[in-house]
């Protein structure tokens, strides 16, 4: 079987923040490869570099050294406007604080990223918005405003906004951090279902329960990757076969 293509490739990435008196090494010698269709979780204690790494992956910041390729694009060679266009085209962001605009409806919030793209007419934008909201179960709320929604519903709208541009990868920054356990579990079920349907996801979380939803966990400590764990996930076909075996009469089982 041919290996899936890499969506993200980091090689020897470093990030140094400098002031007049202090030099802080936020990331050191980071190597990371995320392939199409993977669900990768980044974990680690506060201050370990998770946010810095996600900012670099999302083209919101640039590394001090090393190389970064996003879906075949060498990011270091791009100017600010090119990076912004690439970010809009290839990355969907899901934030802890939802970041919805209060005076825009659900429909308008989800449509917003598409308004910055050329060549997508209004009818096509609306079609994509409807499709994205249906994916997260919020199509019935498209005329509502964020203040009329629960926290869990707002995060679902934020996921739809991330999906609407059909990005190469979803970057989720503590997507359950502002939610109670019930809504947090519902959002994680949604992300898991999106992954099963083919989405590539990279999520930062401090919650070990939610980290276990990923295929692979990458642990940061003091700006370095210190550990990686891969988790074997059952496909729907595997689950169906297991359920069928359980339902068999004990005498007929092999």
C-alpha cells in the first residue's frame, strides 16, 4: 500500500525569542511529519512550546531556523501576502475561544473565510456554508447569532468555519478548553467523525482523555519532541466485524 502524502513536514525547526537581555529557545530541533488523513495530538506541560509550534504550523509565526513544507509548499520562501493566501487555502483553525464575530449570523461567520478568496461566487459560498453546517449538525441555526448559542454549539460553528474552505489540515488549539465535559466530549466525537471521513487533524490539548482520540500523540518538553506514541484505531469495518462476532451463537464461533 502506498504511504499517504505528507501534509506537514518540519525539519530541524527552531524558534528563538530575543530581548535586550534574554534569549529564549521556545523550540529546538523539532522534526515532525503529518500525513494526509492522520489525526495527531500535541501534548506537554504549560510553557513547553505547544502554542509556539501551532503558531508556526498555522503560518502565524515563522521559525528562526529549519524548514517547513505545507502540502508541498516551501513556506520559508513565501512573502507575507503569499503566506496569508496559503493559510486561507490550506489551513482551517479551531480555537479554544471560538473567535466568532458577535454581530454576524452563524451563516455569515462560516462564510467569512471564503470572502477572502477570489473566484468563488456568492451562490458557491452559500452552498459550501450549508454543507459545512450540515456536517456539524448546525444547519438549523444558520440565522442565529453567537450569543443565541451554547458554548458547544458555538464551537460546532467554529468547526464549520474551519471546514468550509476545504483545507488540507485542521489545526485545533485546545478545542474543548472552554467547554464543560459533556460539550467537550461532543466536540471530540465530532472531530473523530471528521477524521474517519478523511480530514487531517492536528490538535493541541492538555487533556489525556482527548489526546487518546488521536492516532498519534507527540509530547513536547522544553521545546523538544521527547516522545511519540501511535494508537491503533479500529475502522468502522473492523468494529462491524467484531460486533458480528459477539452476536454469533457461542457454539458457531471458530
